[in-house]
């Protein structure tokens, strides 16, 4: 559906064949005080797409374009979907990869279940020609996701405001 909205549905089979999936349960203990506690540092996901299901304990926050942090209210009837840096690059900036974090308050333990779609090793992420034009110039050079992760975990990658831009920005 997303690829269809961009007019690039012909890449669906390639996308499916080049993607691995990781299902992960995450646990964040409450700070056991009235103080806020950082459960997970602010970051963008480096993968393609993240789908989260949260228990009824607040904690996930997303940064708006204005720099404000807003709470993502968990609902038992919904999932939270976030675009990762790899899809942001592949779609040539057509979708936003949001900064997010986990801030814990109160005494309850927070659980979330995440399904992460990850490019397979050796797959080169490159914006399709159909998504590059005068109004949307190429934003990123083609890159291998595993090599990008290698850069991300270096000192330079950790210090960069945008590891993706620093690594392969045009």
C-alpha cells in the first residue's frame, strides 16, 4: 500500500526478498519514584519499518518537527508504526524517520513488542529513479545497511546529529 501510494509498487517483490524480520519483547522498569527516568535514549530507527505494540504504560515519546517531545498514548487496539532511516533514504525523504525515546515515570513496568523489518546483508539501499526529480533531488548515495550500522556504532556515528546524513548524504 505504501509503495503503491508512491507509484513504485513494482519494487514490492524486491523489498520482500531483501528484508529480514526481528520480533523483540522490550521491558522497561519504572523508576519507583516520582522522578522521570530515561528508559531508552533518543534515536531514529536504522531499519526499514518498526511496528510497536505497547502495554497500557506510558513511556514512548516522539519528537515533533518543532523539537517538542509528545507522549504516544498506548491503546490496546492499535499499533505504532515508525519509518526507519533505511526506508527514509530508499523513499528519498518522502517519509519521515522520527526521533523517539522512552521516558519512564511511576512504578509500573512497561512492556512493548516490536517487529522490526531490516534489510538483508548485502542489499544496497538506493532510491528508485521514479522518486528522484527536480522537486525531489537525490538525498542519499546508495549504501549497504550493514555497513551503515557499522558506521552508526562508531564514535563519529554516535556523535552525528544524523548518522544517515553523515554517512551517505548527498
